[in-house]
C-alpha cells in the first residue's frame, strides 16, 4: 500500500462527499443525508492516519447504500423549481467510484 496514493484517493472521496452532502441535506425528507454526512465525518478523521482496514470499512459503508430496490440509486435530488439537480447522478457515481478505489489494491510488480 502506497500511503501517499491512498491519501490522495481518500481526499478525492472527501471532496466528492463534501459536494454530495449539502445537496442531500437540502432535502429535509432525504433519508440518505445522515448516512453520507457520517461517512464524510469518518473520512475526515482519517486525515491524521489510517490503515487499509480503515479504508476498506469506509468504502464498504459508503457503497452499502447503493444497489437494489429502494436504494440510494433510486433517489433523485430536486433543486429550485422542482427540477432535478444537474449532474447529481454523475456525482453519485463519482462517490461510488471513489469509495471503490479505496478498496482496490494494485498488484505489486
């Protein structure tokens, strides 16, 4: 595990969660806001150090709400005027990908 590479991957997830959480919390009825806010808080606590097990657990937590009927994948965020938030689906995919990247261990040559 390259700690600098993992730290950069963790920072990517944090940045994406920081974009996602305000969108979710703007919807008072969003059941996912607290989950992702907790994931963001957890990720930020790893700034002072982490193990691969820490990253795997965080990744698992983020990814656990994706997939299946009634999952986060089914949620649509609405903004001003009742229109869906531009780029929301892409951001959700980016959060998932960033979480997955924390788990993937590259083969050593």
